[in-house]
C-alpha cells in the first residue's frame, strides 16, 4: 500500500467532554463520534503544556517547551536550531501544508511582531507546499469574517463563520492534490472554541445559544459554582457554554466536510486523520490569573484524541494515559519516518493495535504564565508543584513547593486539594520522585520539592 496521507486537525481550548464519545449528551459532535466508532479513541489524553503557543511549539518540534525556549506565548520557535515535524515530512518526500492559527512566528523578546502581518517563509517551520495562515488568528479575525495570509505573503480576506472558512482552505488544498501520487501532511489549526480575546466571550455560529441552551453542566463547573453560591463566583461558563458548544459543533461539521471531500477524491481509505486540541478550558474556575487554562486541572489539561485510518481501525478505546507530546512521534511512525533522536514522546500506533499492552501511565506537564509549575497526571492522581517567580519571566527553578494533589477516585472534579494533608505525605513523596524523573527526561534538573505553602 502507498504511504498514507496524514491530516492533523487541531482545535483550540476544547474540553474532552464536549464530544459525544466522551459523554456529551447533546448532539454536538456526530461526525467525530462516528470517526471514533471507526477508528481509535484515547480516553485519557492530556496536554504537555496548557497554553496555546507552547503547546504548538511542542507539537512542531517533538520537544518540551523549555527545550525550545517557547515556554510562554509570544516566543518564536528557534528556527534553524530545531528539527521540525514539517522538515521530517519534507525530507521523506511528503508535500506539507498548513492552514489556520500558527502562533510561533512572533518573538516579543526580539521585537519581532507578526501577529497581524504576513509570516516570512523562514518562520513557517518548513511547511512549503501550501500555506494559508495567521500567526495570531484571534487578532486577524472574529467569529465571523477576517483574514489570513497565503504563501506569497498576500492578505486573503474571508467572509463567513471563521471555522468554515479555515476549513475551506484545507479543502482547497485537497483539491490541489487530485491525481498527485505524492503523499501529503496537512495541519489544520482551527482557533475554535477559543474565546474571542478582544470581546472576552465565546463566539459560536448564529443560533448557538438557543441550539445548545439545554446543556448538562460539567461536574467541575457545577461544583465550583455550588461552592461559590455566596456571590464570589467569578466564572463565566453560564453565559458562554452554549456558544462554546456551538463552536465545537462547527468544528465537527467541518471535519465532516473534510472527510466527505477525501471520500469524493478517493483519498479516504489511505488517509490517517488525527483530531485533538492544545488544551481545555476551566472557565475562570481556577483563579483569574489562570483565566481559562494554565493549571493542572483536568478541565485545563484533558483533551480529546481520536485517530482514524490505517493502523487505527476497529472502534477501539485506549484507556492508557497518553500525552500531546506523543503525537509527533506517532505521526512520523505512521509515515514510516524515523523519529529524530531529540524528539520526546512515544508512538501511539502500538497502543492502537494492542490497547492492553504495557505502558507507563504518566503524563508530564510544564505549566507557565499563571505560575512556574510542573505536574503529572496518572490514572489515580494529579500532582502539581510550583516555584516562586513570575510565570511569564521564569521558565523553571531548582526549588518547587507542592501546590495541588488530588485523589481522583474520591474527587473526580478536583475540588479537595490534599497537598498539605499529612495522611498523604508518603504517596506525594512517591509522585514527587516520578515528577523529578520526568523533568530529567525533559532536559531539566531534578529539583528540590518542598512542602505546600500558601501563595
């Protein structure tokens, strides 16, 4: 069989529980749910960095954010000094294409700003055959209407709902591939369901508020609001959740359109499609400094992950804990490309073929901006530590303090922080050792971890 085409469909700030196959009761994601039935669904997938730019840097390089230096938004990839995913595919004879949000060209420390201007070719990470993108798409568009830039640095305006228009560019690329035997790697980076920054709200398609008004409140949001019934509730999910689901529904609709095009062009049977997100959203239930993400809590770190196509058939569900940083290795494995030695992560193809295989069930996260943090998520526990310093100015530390510890079987919505509970000191010490090992694997020094303190 010919080498497969590979499509990576990336959403932004999407909770895992917005999909029907993860428990959503409203008909938000019928197309993705069908793909999950045909392919492989990963029940416990977690981000490696719950912030937009850093998560993208990890995906494009196979490295942790501190290894590339892209630990906060507004720091560019160190172009020329890292091997990128697109470069690997280019060298293997794949056509490479990118549409949507890039978020890796602007470098504020260097005074280089491409947030609303065209991204030079040498700052596109190696994507060479099709380019229709904006560095910070939320700054060049709203829920409806906006613009991106093409490969010739020309401004390309679009009219209509943003997710539809970005998907149109992806479909346009597929049309250019008709009759071409060369395989392709297409990265589709949607911004939905991310909130619209300058309007401080989620912007679903018209009609979303009515269509998804009858939603079931996720347990973590309900628990938070119940605990703050005294009027101290600062969250904004009540007014935003229907539009948030509307954004997710629009992504599902567009995935369906993309799949239809692949089928019409005779490409579907030999295409691997990966659907996931950079992180989730806790709707300001974990502190104003964290806003929507930037914490160790599942609402922030638990992401959807569905993979279909050759090697992922059969409607399987994988229960093992996997990381967003496992996906670069997985994509290369799917194409038969040797993973560069410096790439972190493990290919998920063997897991898809044998979901019961032995696997280390630990996801490691570096957390920035809201704090200088590190965390691990296992099937049973969430363990997170924090260092002193400004999370925008400091990327790491030699000394951390225990900040959060949750026992998930007793506290699935992570409301009861046991980081200072002496009854759990031994278990926290065990988790601290695992965390240190993960930091070493990520190129960091093993830190001193001190007892919890009030921040």
